[in-house]
């Protein structure tokens, strides 16, 4: 307020802070662009700025100081301001702000306001769903102590100047809220910390000028939420910070994403340093919060109370009725709301589920007609209440529409978004069954329902899980909705639509609604295939964002997606511009490589090989013109070698792997920090192939080099290389075991188990299957170790491995049932080796059940495995002395072997001989001199086994395990006990 004689006037000053002024006095010196109008005959002591003291000084929307006094310079206007950072140092000021706003004020870098989201919570009390937004911070943050400590330690640890970490987890686990907590914590410790403002759409948003970040001279923490959908911003930021001087303070990049995937493991168009930083970033996965029932009940009460206070501020939400039937305040209803007795269910370990349960339970008090059945998903119940807000807002913007049509319009805005009013209007026009006369009004209503981010016309329903559930409902409930939304959509809209629907499908899967998720993915494939017109940029963005999850429906969808991307890129005309032509070739090579990597053995014969060879061919052509493409060529050669090795073509695998090693070795000599980890991986694979080809010395040398490199990488940054180091240790254990150095083999296997266990704690999806493999390796070498304790421990390790595979198979028996059965086979073998058939019996019975289920689904491939499971069960019963059950089991196996479609093949005849030999051996082993009938029962299978072996030998085929001398010896002993001669049997042997 400008003070003048007899009056006060509003005045707004614009100016700039003079660089470097006022530092000794801890103040800002503001040079005002235009001084206020002044007559010059005012009383003494009054200046044009009298009354301005105490006025707020803003930069953008950030308070940076408070005007103190007028400096009265000659011929200019200059004000002095107290700095905001000094105000924050005053306890009374902080307390006053907190009392007035409920938020503790924090310093934010004024230079970064254009690219960083505000630290303060966002107050947007317009609808129930907004209360669940992470940036609203309605419910106090609690729990996750271990993850908090881990993130702070990562920020402060010594290590590379630039380091990235991925914070992953299913929707609703609290990733964004934990990231906001970390920003606040590190800001309080003197760091420059903030979250990169969220883009308006998922596509390829315009990259803001991130170069200002290079001017930061303090430790910098940058959080990137929805990292899987922001590849260009990640590349730009990492490219800039990698070019900074090595003497500048450390930079930490926290990437918040649902899961790792191609976006970080094989980032498109990334230079080698960026690729290395992203691909080697450790992962911290947030799982369910394990808490006692009393803690969950307390968390429920806390959430209800805070929601009640905010619902009272929402005009759209009709107040609930009290006990007397009269309307009352939401806060009062919250205090009286009982806590449900189902909070001990596993799903309430997800923070969002617990808070949604609290919010919907409270909202149900205001609208009793809402379906609150226990089987109704929480997202569906919340959307029923959110529709109250939509219906309330519609008349304000002259929209005469409600119910399903309005819900469909909100779903379209959520799925597609819109950059401007024109795009919004075109999108509304495509939504089925909306009144054409009101398209403009509907577009404006959707603009007002949820606040849009900068440079966007439509905002988005949040939390994301609720938005994704709404999108799924719209697709399920209206046959034409998905096709209409895809048709005519921009590349950015198509990408956001595809990503949201894939996330919705995976959300169903995580919630146990596996059929709903799989049906949605198939619906996308069918509809998009019929509609056509998919943009390459949309396909590429969706593919990059796919998570690395063990999900058969997701893998099938990814194979379809990569096929579409390859087809679109192959059909494109080759650009005339040389730079564009190179980029097109690089994109096409990336697409072929991704198609191969997602194939997972499901392609037609020769298909996978053609795909990875095409990627190698394209990248080799790029390398001939520009050696900068050598790293991507090495990546495809690595994949080609792996493919050849899985197909049994070891010579071709070794050729590809040796070329890959040569390339990476040259690159690592000039830039070891970027390429050492990739070189170790290539050496690791080459060592395995060399041993398979009999080149033991070369293989051992390659493995030793891989161990040295990975051990060195573990020193400064163990989390980034833990999984790879563990894999190398497990392979090393096998090598040492073959050399008879069992103690060293056990030590290496123990190291692998230790590191995989730590990796599984952070990333269960990836870590637990690898932990099961390492446990089996450890069990195998424990068995070979002397000492009862060690041998007993082998069973415990094998049982743990089988338990891990059992959990995986329970979710996807068709995909992981075989892994479970193989783990059971190994476990039974370990038990028999240490002479504990009592421990083996339940696992052998379980193996038969699992193999039987696999054989029912795929009899041609798995019936032989089922027969072998029966033979193993017979061995267990024989060891237990149960002859009757042993014979019954082995007869099952023999019967299966005889009925197999390819029973006449060499492999099947060899299996039959093994089963018959086991049958004869059971008769011999469990018989005594007083029971000749048992001995007689074994003669016929022994003779048949021996005859099969003889025919295999005459046909120059190898014998089954144990050689025919074992069968002949069994027959000889049977006939000896029966008083017959077996010279005939022995003489028949070659």
C-alpha cells in the first residue's frame, strides 16, 4: 500500500534483484523498473514508497522476500528487502506460517521455479478423489522407515558424481509421497532438491530448458515422477550433468516408476553415458507395509479424521445425516465412523487401498445407496462418489448430461488429454453418444473439473489407479469407445491411452483379477489391429514404458506391440536427410532388438533368430558409417550370442560373443566407467559358451576377468552391480565344483545367495527367481561337502528354492509350473543323496501332481516328464522300504513311456529302459530269499531293459544313465538268487 497524505493507494512494483548486492547485509537490493507517480511536494520523510514496508516480493509464485525500506537513490528507485531464507531462519515466522496454513514453509530455489513442482502441498478441495493425491498430503506420512534411511544414505554416500536410483512399486504404494518426503528432508539438509514438474501428456513433451540445473553449485537431488514416460527429459538432464566439471557437487536422480523396463535398460536414442547411468541404476521396490492390526486400525482412524475435515470444504458433497436424521458435518461423521474388521487383509498393506477404504467408508455415510459390498473394488466405489462432483459441476457450464455419458466423457479426457481447446473439442467429438450440440460446453466442463498442468487444456483425474480403473470401465461398458478414442488421436494421445490401459490391466492382475486384465490387453490388440492408424511414436513410448514383470498376458501384448512397431517403421519411407536417415535406421534396429527380447521362445522356428540378426545387420551398417554406434552393436551381438547358445549352436554363439567382447574391451579402455559393467557381462556369457565347447582354459580365464571387474564395481556402488556379481559367483561355484574344489564352490555359492537375497528384498519380481537358482546351486555343492550339518543344510536351501517357485506357480501355473516342478525334482534328488527319503516323499508326491497338471496342458512335451516323476517317486518309496508303492509308481511310469506318441524314438526308448531297470532293481532290492515271487517279478523288466540297451548300442546310440552293465548286473543277481545262470545275459554285452 502506497502511503500518501490523507490516503493509501495500491501499488505494484516490477523490477530485478541486482546480482551480488546486499550479500554482506543479508538482504536483497531491488532495482524497480518504474517508480510510482509522485508530485514532489509531499511532507518531509515521505517517499514514493512509503507504506511499502512489509510488502511481499514474489518471483513467479514463490515468495522470495519482504520489502524493508526505500534506499532513496538519486534518479532511480531502489528498495531493500529481507530475504525469505532469513525469514525462514526465524522460529516465530515459521510458526506463524504453519499456524495460518497448516504447512511448514521450506526454501525453494527461485531460479528453478519454471521446471520444479512446488514443495508445498497442493490444496484442491473440489472432489473426493483429490484428497488422495500425493501432493495434497491430506493424511500425514508414516512408515517406510527402512526405505527412508536407504534413500537418504544413497543421497549422501560417496560414489559417482552422478547417480540414479529407481523407486518402483505398484500403484498406490506411496512412491510419489516418499519422493516428496525425501525432497523435503534433503532441502532441510542444505541440498537443492525438487521434483521435475509433471508433463501434461505421456507422449514426447517439449523438453524444458534444463540447462539452468547446470548452474547449481550445491548438491542436487532431482525427482522425476512417471520416469518411464519421460525419456527425452531424462536424456537431456543426464547429458547436461555428465558434462559438468568433476569438481562440482554430487547429483542424485530419483526415478519414480511402476517398474524397470526398456525405458532404463535399453533407452532409445541415449548416448553411452546416459545408457550406463540408467541401465545400472539400483532399484528400491516398495511392497506392502507389514503392520499389526492395531497399527492399521489407527492409520484408518487418522485418515478418516483428516478426510472429514476436508470434505466439509467441498460444496459438491452433501453433508451426511447424523444419528437423529438431521444433516451434520463430515468431521462429526468421521469421529463416529467405526473401524471395519477386515483391515488384516493383505491388500490393506497398500497405503492407497487403506486410505481409499477410509474415504469410501466415510462417503458411504452421505450416500447410503452406494454399493459397499465387500466384493466391489474400492476404485469403483470411489468413482461412484466422484460422479456426484461431476453431476454437481455440469449445470454450471450448461451441460445437460449426467450418468454414463458424463462418465464416458471424463474417461476420454483422462485417457487422451488435450494440449489445447481445439484438440479437446476434436476428442469430445469422437466420444460415442455425446450430444453434438453440447460438444463445446462439454470440452469446457472437462477443462474445469480437474486443474490442467501448464500448457495443457485438460487436467486428469487422480490418483492414477482410480483414473486407470475408470478407463477400463469405459472400454468394458461401451463396445465402440476404444476404437473411437484411437481413431484420429494424436501420437501423444495414443501413447497416453495405451500406457493407461496397460497399467489398468496390470492393476487388475496385481489385485487378483487376472482374467479382467488379460481380457483388456486382448481387447487392445483386437481393436487397435482393426482400427489401424497407430503412430510409431505412440507404439515406441508404450513399449518403453512396459514393466519387466513375469506376466504371460503382458509378454503376449509386448510381442504384439513390437510387431506393430516394426511393421510401421518398415513401411515408412526412408528419409532423404542424412541425419534423419540415420535416426530412422537406429529406431528400426531398436525395434527389432526389442521384438527379439520380448519373444521369450514363443516365435515360429527361425523367427527369433531373424529378428536379432536384423538388429545386428542394421546396427553394423550404422557402425561402418559412425563408430559412435558401436555400443548398440555390442548390445545386439550380446543378444545374438545368447540366442545361439539357447538353441544349442555354441560355435555361432562364441563367434558373436567374441566380437562383442572385442568391441567392449576397446571401449572400456577409453571409458572404463561406462563400459566395464557391459564388458563383464559379455565375458561372463563367453565363459559359459567356452566351457560348453570344451575350451575350459579360455572359459575360466574369461570368468576370472568377469569376477575381477564385477568385484571392483561392487566397491563404490554395490547396489548397482549386486545382481550381476551374484550371477557370476553362482557360475563360478559350478566351475569350482567341476574341478573338485567343493569348499570354494560352497563359498562362492553362499556369496551368490547373500547378494541375491539382498536384491530380492529390494526387487522381488526379479530377485526371487534368481535367488531360487542360487539356492539350488548352493544346495548342490553342499551335498558334495563332507559333514552331516552341511548336507542337512542342503535340504533346507533346496526347500527354500522350491518354495519360491511354488509361489510363482500359484499365480501363473501355465508359465511357472514347470519351473516349480524342476525345483521339486532337484529337491527330491538332494534328499535322496543325503539319505533322507522321509524328507523327499512329500516333495516327490507334489512333483507328480505338478507334472500331471503340466502334462494335461501339453501332453506331447510333458508326458515324459510326468513318467520320470513317477520313477523318482518309486525311488523314494524303495528307499523307504515300501515295495508295494514303489512298484505301483514305477509301473505308472512304464505305462506312460509305452503310450507316448513318440515312444519309438531313441530318447523315449532310452527312458523306457531306465524305467524298466528301476522296476527290476526295486524287485531285487526289496526281495529276500524266502519270497522268490518278488525276484521273479523283476526278471522280465530287467531282460527288456537289457534288450533295449543292446539295440541302442547296435544302432550306435548312447546308453541311458548307469550303462547296460547295471541292468545286466541286476538281471544276473535276480537269476542268481533264483538259482539260475546269467552267463547268457553277461555274454550278450558288447
